[in-house]
């Protein structure tokens, strides 16, 4: 089972953000944030990576890999932060085998509470 944190924006489907380690962020780094449409997080982390590569000297590559590893562990928090900036309201953490399964549980709970 996977953990997904739900963010609901008015008149839109809830955004489900998978919690935990992200291999995509480890391998692709800041570019993987573009798949989640996180432009601010992409700009900040890409700028940090470029700064480390240019000013880091011999250890710049190692520092860039360290940033990518940190992104892999804490990328869900960055994506959630950006969802809150866009007006999303946290709807809790939901379990599911897939994103659609977790979204279905959330929508079922929303219908019951109405």
C-alpha cells in the first residue's frame, strides 16, 4: 500500500501526492518536478544545482548528487508546499494501491460526509 496526501482545489479533482522516497527525483533531479507542474520548486532547486556546479569546484558534482538525494526523500513536501501555494487545502493522508484507488477512497468519504 502507498500513502497519498490529498490537496483539494475548488472545482477541480483532488491532487494526490505520493509520500515517501521518489526514484524519479533521485535520477532526474529538479527536472522531475516539472512532471508535477511545480514551477517554483523546479526554479529554486535547479538554481541551487547550477550554483553548486559552478561554484562548488571539485565537489560540485557530489553536492549536486546530495541535493538530488535530499529531493528524493523530501520531494513530496515540496510538491505539497506548491499545492498549498496554489490554493489547495489538505484533505488528509489516504492509503491505496495506486493514485486512483486513494482518490476513490477520498471521494467516497467526501460523499458520505455530505
